[in-house]
C-alpha cells in the first residue's frame, strides 16, 4: 500500500516550518541542513516562502522527483542524504508521526500550493 503524506512548509522568521494539526505539530521547524535542502528544492516554486506542498512516502510514487537515503540516528532524529543535491539534513523525532520507524529511504515531491 502506498501511503503519501502531505505537509505545507512555509518560512517564518527566516526558518522553514510546517503545521500539521492532525498530529499536533504547530510551527515545527526544519533545522540542521534540512532547511538548506528545502531552500534548494523550493527555488523553482513561486512564492514558496508563503507555503508549498511537500508530498512524501516510503514508497516511490508518480511525480516524486527526489529521494532521501537514511544515514544515521542522532539525538532522537535521523540524518538523510539527498543524492540529487549532494546534501545531508537532519529530521527531528516528529518524523515518528508519519512513520513507525524511520524509513531507510523516502521519496518526495515539492510543488506549488494549490
């Protein structure tokens, strides 16, 4: 079964954040390199700072344009490598709201918010 998760990151006070009331997250920041990954992947999205759509899944899906490979656990979160960009970023324990265990690989699509 292909389970695709959707969040809508936005920039607030120079930091990428997202809200997901379904899992109790408000102004959850992306930090430690994942913010820089988002900077790069959102460059082509008009007005991305005001919000864009970030779809992600542990299974490849039509339209996904980037994948992330698990590297290691640290401080309750997980480091992932984006081969497309040659960059690494840390995802905090909030990832557990979407996956029971950190996936060895996940796929994503970044697109304008509709």
